[in-house]
C-alpha cells in the first residue's frame, strides 16, 4: 500500500479499484483501500478531494431527451431572449429620453442666456467709439465709458440702455406722433439713479463721480430719479444736473463746460475751475495730475482746450497756468508754477 501514499489527485481518478471502492463501499474486512485509509496516510486530504469528486459525478442524474424537456428548455431560452430584448428597448428609450432631455435643457439654457444676457461695449482711456443699436439709434461713447443693452433687444417691451461714463445719443424715431407713444416705442437711458425717457431726439448724458448731467440739443425728453419722483421735461438747449440727491435745471449755454465739445476732442469752457479741467482729463485719459499748490485748483479758465491727446491737454493746461509739467511714474504729472524773476 506504500504506492498509494504517493498518489496525486489525478492518480486517484485513474485507479479503477479506487473508483469501485468509492462507488460500492468496502468489500469485507480485507479490502485494501479500507485498510489504507485507516493507516492515516500523508496524502489523506488528496484522497478525500478525489473521493468527493467521484461521488458528485456519479450522483448527477442525466436529463432525458424527451419532448417535454426540450419544450421546457426552449421556453426558458425564449423567455431570456424576450427579457433581454425588453431590456434593450427600455435602455434605448432611456437613452433617447436622456438625449432629448439634455437637448431640451441645452435649448432652454441657451434661450434663457439669450433673453437675460446683455451686450457690453466699452471704451478705454483716450478712446471714442460710435455704436449703432438694433433700432438704428446712434450712440457715440466718450473715453472711459461703458454702454450695456439687452442681447434680445427686439423682444423686450422697452428700448433700454445702461450708461456708465459719457455718451451722445441720436435716437431713432419709431412714432412721429408724440401723443400716441406706445411703451415699446420709448427709449430709456439709465445713468446711475437717473432715467432719461425719450421718443426720438439728440442728447448727451454724462455719469461720472456720482454726478449725472443730461443735456438736450434736439427733441424732447423727460428726466427723473424713479417712478415716484417728479419728471423734468427738457426742451432743446436745456440741461439738468443730478448731484447730492437733487436735480438742478440750467441752460446749456450757461454751463461751464459745453456738453458736446468732447465729440470734437475739445473742452469749451466758461469759468470752469482748474480742478474741473483736471477731473475731465483724468476721466478721459486716466492717470493723475498733482498741483504744486492745491489752491491753484480754484482758478477759473475760459476758452477752448484741446483734448486730441493727453500730452496736448496737459501741456496746454500748463501754458494757461504758466507752469512746468514734470512727468512721473504710472501716468502721474506734477505741475508747478514758473517763478518770474
């Protein structure tokens, strides 16, 4: 029995006497396999695995090839095929629905963006720009200014723009009868808290340093600071200035800085202070001007000042003051008076 001690799993399965022993059991007290097992051989675990394998194999009942069995098998196969087909159809529908939902969501997002977004046009320091709005109204932007209006201009109830800086407006007429103006025919300019409502006209709006000035050259406009506040109706040649929460009416020819001069790259001033000229310069070109003597800012100037370039403006101001300009870093100019010997 020593040879059984070296048996592998495959050796057991190839031994006819072992298979017969497992299948029929011990045959008397002199059975060699029974005696070998009792001796507790070293490969007893391998023997046990082989024995279980054979018992499992001989316990399997073969399926009889009958019409009933074949029908049952085909029924199961067809059931699985139908179930897989149903799952495939549902998966396809879910994918189509997902694609449709994604497309609808994308379309909605694009529509929402189009309706709520705005077009923004900006000018840099020293830059002017003319803009034609969708209704053919013309807006000329001064330097350092920004104009906003709805991208979906034609589906909004009112023609509206928002201004930060300075601009001259030439608004297109939509109705020649001022007494029969529809809401959609109005044109509204928002400049800070000030609203300018027009039908068709030409006017200038300046919104800087918490001050708003509206000047009318042609047509008729209404200026207010809200729905519940009174509206000022302007005639050509009139202007209003909003400052310190008050609106003050004046005539354009009495203003110390003519509102349309900037469109010709000029300042036409009548009693404007040096500080006022410096403010206009800084609003147009950026940078900063420092006076050696701050009291000089109260000096008043009359005449025409070129605004064709920042250098032309700064040196013309120096000539008017009989002063010297000293350029410094970061766009800063220092102006000091020339001392007469």
